[in-house]
């Protein structure tokens, strides 16, 4: 008769928990892919719901009154980021953002050898997440385009997938600065939450706090650009939108008031993330270290996540 121990061993082998690659960077890349996939599925999904699915469903067209659509979208993106971090955090540290990966490599000793794999996984997860959103909402998107009298390459419905500058911008400087500043705040918040010498949230609440940070950024700073604050969040869905026949509205991202916009949600967040990391370390982290502040006991940091230890 098989013992419980041997049965558990057989199950572990059958389900692959002892496969060697799980102890290699490939496991981290898979976690980054899955976490970013979650973010884009629920983030772009809430935009599709607000822009197309609810108006074309015959149900109520807004979740709230007044600025309801924006509130719904910012809350949806915040929850998307929260659960993306919960999914991937224990394995990869849940960067889920090339700008965050670069800031961790520059200021937190993250291995540069992993940076290309992390970024590739994030971009692929974003692309696949956008593809799933399109598969789930393509009938609603087509109905929205018909009822609004717009054509696919005209770009109106592409807002489900990509960010774009507000109509009042007359140059790239405004949206670039907005993306840089918003992402700088994001990285400052992430560094604060994951700094064991500061006041990191315990009880595995870090992902929720970062989600609140995303909500605050979107509510306060997001209207001008759609707050990409993450190159993968924009470029992955943008490339999918190009594949799905949005044409120039996707790549190079031609808008009514600006030309090729695709580079702004990439370069702006990267510059902002590096700046935010430097500011946090100069103004906070290095001060705590100079004062000999003790680290939070029974905890360790993995990327954005603080893990409890016995």
C-alpha cells in the first residue's frame, strides 16, 4: 500500500513541482509574463467595458455619476496592478514594468543579466493580455464603432488598448513630462513600500498599497496622457492593436494633435523611473541608512514585495 509521503511525491512529480527550470530565471520570466498579463487583461478590460461594452449593452452606460467612466477606469487599473503583483510577487518580485526593472537594476542590485528576460516577458504578457481583451470584447468594439460612425484606422476605439495625448497638447513636451513625473512618483512609492528601513506595510498588504498609488496617480495626474507609467502597458497592447488593423493609430501612434506618439509612453516612464529612484535614495533611503535605522524584523524584500518570515 502506498504511503502518504510517496503519494505526495508522485503528485509532485506528475505536476512538475520538481522540474529543474523552476529554480532558474525562466521561472521569474514566467511570473513576470503572467503578472503583466493579469494587469493588461483587467486594465484594458475595464476600459473596454467603460468605452464599448456598457454603452452597447443596453445596460447603464456609466458606473457612477459625473466623471464616472474615469473613476471606473482608474479603479480598475489600480485593482489590476494589485492582483498582478499578488500573482507574481513571491516568485519574481513583480516588477511587471520595464521602467521598474531598470530602476531596481540601477539602485537595488537587481541582476542586469535578468533585465532583458524580464522586459521581454513583460512585453509578451502585455501583448497576450491585449489579445485576450480583444477576443472577449471584439463584438462590443465593433458595435461601438458602428454606432459611433467611426472606422478602425481612425483611432477612436484604440483607446481601449493604448494611451494617447489629450487634445490640448501642442507639443510632445507636455505628455513626456507628465509621464516622467507620474512614473517618478510611482517608483518613489514602490521604493518606500519595499524599503525595510522605512515603514513597509506588513501582512502582505504591499500590493494593495501600490494599487492605491496607481489609483492616486491616475486620478490626479492621468487625464493628460492616460498614464501609461509603464512601457510594457502601452507598447505590448499597441503592437497588438497594430496587428488587429488599427494601423497608424497604433504604430507610429499618430494622433490628431501630435505625430508619432509611440515613443512617449516608453521613454517618459523610463526617465521618470530613474529620476524617482535617485530622489528616493538621496532624500529617504540614504538618510535612514546614515541614521542607522534598523530594518523591519522578520521580513525580506523581493522586488516590490515584502515577504514575512518567521
